[in-house]
C-alpha cells in the first residue's frame, strides 16, 4: 500500500474504475447512470434532447479550479465534452438550483429550499436523497406551525408569549362563560358552537358532553369555594350578613345568604355564600336553620357581627334563634338589624292607596297608547314631526312604589307631545272633558317631587362598595323634615299623616348601630350626633309637629351636613369639651343614645384619658363638601392612633342598613332559572348563582345603587335605533303643545 501511495495510486481509484464510489466521496448515482446511458428509472438518456438544457452541466474546455473539489474539470462528462442530462427527480419542485463557473463550465453547485430558504449541496455527485429528506422534514414542520401559529398570545405589557391549548383550562373557562352569561349547559353539545370555536378560534377544540360540563361546574365551584373559605379564615375578622327569601318562576322558593366584609386593603366586599331551596313553611325556625347551616359551612359562626333582615314577623323569631348561635364574636349588641329600605317601602306603601286616584288617568292614557301598534306608529310620526325623540311609556306596578316614580319621571318631560296626542285620539268623556287636564299634570309633578327624595334615599342606602350605616342618620333626618314640610300641603296632607305614623313606629327609637356609625364618622363625632338628636327631638318630641317651607327637589347626595350643622359656622370643627355651651339634649325617649352619651361624658369627667375620649372630643374633620369622602380609608390611615377604635369602626361600617344586596341575588337567579333551564336542580342553581356573583365581585360590578333592571324597563322604550339619551321638549308646559 505504501508503494501504491508513493506512485499516487489508491484503492479508491480502483473502486471508481469499477463504477463503485470511493470511500472519500459521496454516492455517484446520477453520474454512474449517466455513464451507463441510463436515467433514474434505468431508461436510456436521450442526449440530443438534453443538449442545450439549462438543467444539465455545460461543456468543459477551460482550466478553472473548482473550489469544492480541488481538481480540474467538474465531471467525467464535462471532461469528455458531452452535455449533462436533464434533472428528472421530483425533489427539484421544492428547490432552486444555484450554479457556478468551474473551469469554464456552468456547474450546479447548491440547492435553495423553497420552504426554509436553506442552502444544501447540489453537486451531481451528491445525489438527491439528502434533498428529499430535507424537504419532508420542512413540510412536516410547516404543517405543525400552521396548526400552532395562532397560539401566540400577549402579556398585559404587550410582549408576546407562547400560548398552549390546555383542555382543562378550556373546561374551566367554559364554566365561567356559562355562569356569567346564563347560558344553557347543553350549549357544549351544540354542533354550531363547536363549529364556531373550531373555525374562529381553535381548530384543536373538542366538544364535551353536558354531563362532563356539569361535573366541571361542580369542580369549579368547589375549588373557588374552598379558596373563599380560606381567604375568609385568614384575612377577615368579621362579617355582616343579609338574607332574604324569593319565590322563583319555577314555583320554588329560595333563601339567600350574603356576607359583607372589609378586606385587607380596607375595601368593602360582598359575596353570595348560599342560595338554598326552602321547600317548607317560611317559619322563623326554618329560616334560622338554613341561615346557620350556610354560615357554619363557611366557618363564620364566630365572626358574625350582625344580621340584617327585613321586617317580616318570621324574621323576628329567626333572630331570636340566631342570637344564641351567632353571638360569640362580641355578643348580640348589634346582631339584629332591620332593613332601612324595607322601612322606607312600608312608609310609602301606607300612602299608595291615597295616591292611586290622582294618577289613574295617566295609567289609562299609557295603556291606551301601548295597546295598539297603529297608535304607537302615529305617535312616533307625531314626535318626529315635533323634533322629539319618539318613545313608549311603561306602566307602574301596584306592589312597587318606585315604579310609580319612574313612570312619572319618564312621562312628565314628554308632556307636550303626549298630552296633545291623547287629547286628539282618546274619546272625550261627558261634557267633552279630556282625559288629562292641567290639574292632572300639576298633581303628577307634585307626586314626582314628593317621591323623589324617598327614591334617592333608597338608592344611596342600597350601595355595596361604600358604608351605608354611617349615612342612615342623614336620611332619617331628611325624611323627617320632608314629611314635616308636606304636613299642611292641601293636596298631600292626607297622604303624609299615615306615613308619619309608620315612620314613628320604626324610627322613634333609632337602633344603637346607627348612633355608633354616625359618631365614627370623623366629620360628625359627638358634636354632630348631639345636633342631629336636637333636631330629631324638636320634631318628634312634642305633640305638635312644626311646619316647614315646601322643599325643593332633592338630589342623590349621600350626606346632608348643612341640615345637621345648620348655619352655626363658628362651632364647626370644635369639640364638645367641658366648656361647650351646647345644651344637653333631652334623652328620656332614647335610652340607647342616652347610654352612649353618658358613657362618653363620664369617662371625660373622671379624667380617664382614653383613645375613645380623645377621638370624641377632638376637632371634627371638615370635609363636608366631599361627598366621596372614604371613611374606611380614614380609619385605615389612623389605625395606629386608634387601634381598638379602628377595629370597632371597621365592624360597624361593614353593616349594610338594607337587604337590597340579598334581593339583587334574585335578579341573578331569575335569569338562571328561566323557561329553558327549569331542569336545574337546587344545587346547580346555587353553584351558578355563586360563580356568577364571584366573577362580578372580581370586577366590583355586583350591584349599583339604582335598580338597573327596573330603571331599564322604563327608560329603554325608544322607538328609534339611535343610541342616545332622550331629547324631550325643552318646554313641557301646555303652551308648548
């Protein structure tokens, strides 16, 4: 072998002479076939047809150097002066050929992939096997990329991130969607739904059965319920409970249990923790049993500060039972609270029968308009001609006085068009008397003004995300003044008399919680409370009630400090120390208030320095014009100064003065238990209701002050498609007609 090497002869040359590739080069398949005059399938090559074909290699007649091979010439055919055959492999459909000049011959040198734009060797001596394998790999990668390229998602800051389809996440999100939009559970089996998801969002989506989705909802509820229980255990010191009963469309009654609490950031939170079927009599025993069962399941028995119920007689019995079960936190001092909004409702309902005759003509007129499509079309045409946005009008309900207020609120601004239309089309009565007269409109405006203050108070006191217990004293005083102002009104005095009786029945003795909440407002303290009591005592302490001027229309202002402090600007911000000239009120009729004042003044007289007396007798915070003053945040900022007092403030300010939050549960449930979902069992109703409420709680969108559902039923009655506020006539007087 050494001799052969010295002579420049190797075994690879012998192998090549026999038509076999040497060890130092790749397969010469195409070149060998060309030497034998065969194509890729063993067919003879037509050299004449290959002449001049750009796919073959050119004739070699120079002495250039091939940088790849290091020799002269590029192939045997080139050296022999014959033309390379045409490339017949289908692999070239996916590659571009790249040529270079070698010894004056245009030689195929590289191949560029159509898919990845990569360069591979393309010399005839290399064959096409590696090109075929590269092409197959590229096509496989592209196929996978086509399925996953939509899996790119974005972070909140806009940066991209990889997103991977996970069936368990898809199941969980489906549970959330069904709960939030009140969808039927069987939607997951819908072929249309599956087609929509596959075509528009995820081709890898696979549908599941209704039974699987039901199990997913159960698991989703259990997981989030466990998290809520743990959060309440570790982060919440006390809760305030509200509860109510609702009769649903499915002839089934449900009892709701709602908790209110202050979170670690000193923000008010609300959660529905129970919605239980009450398929027995609504006795106090049955109500107490279900409320306590829910509270115990969430391990809140020793954290319950108060329970707010409406004024049903069964609830008094229920509270007697619950007092023994839920008083381990700080006793039963504040445990039972009556719904203030329910009391307002009772005050108004006592006068509804007397108001009804005044408004019957308007109900008749609205029914006349709404009962015929032709009349509605005529009224629409008339409003358009008068350049007024056309609309229909809603009728009130006997059981809901606020619907009467909303009916008048949306009707009176349209007096000019509505009155003319009714006079023109409604048959005249005896003596050619029109259905609606100026006297009718005067009474309607009077009633609207009278009811507005009660409506605004109900809206404010039914809030969820701000304390309402510190506001109730403002509205009790405002209602007292309001009733007193109409006491001698020739039109409404017969209406006011029974309302005063009902007012005194429930609020002559004001609950102790209201006093504490008011005093724990740093703008009020003891000075503000004393002034409220003096005003309250002067109105209801004597047999004869004072007269007052007619009130103006009230707005939805949460507080009314001007009514409390009056014009005594010199005393605002001054504490009630020993030298105060403020007279001591007569507390003979209010023992709770008397005890409170006595305790505070006794501590001060004995010189006992305490945080309570420091707070009570310090200057009042002068933020009377700031209606959005955050009282919880103030106590949060002062919890180091008033450690124990801040805990008391947090507990007291957590208590809602109404059960509206519990009643709002039933508006959710009403959508869940509808005609197409009557087959839901009570457990699933509770799960879907709670999941929906917990989802809304994350966005702090559980409930607004106004009853939006009722409001929308009166406001969204326009007869055009323009998304804008109503444009009533600027002058609703009769002359404008």
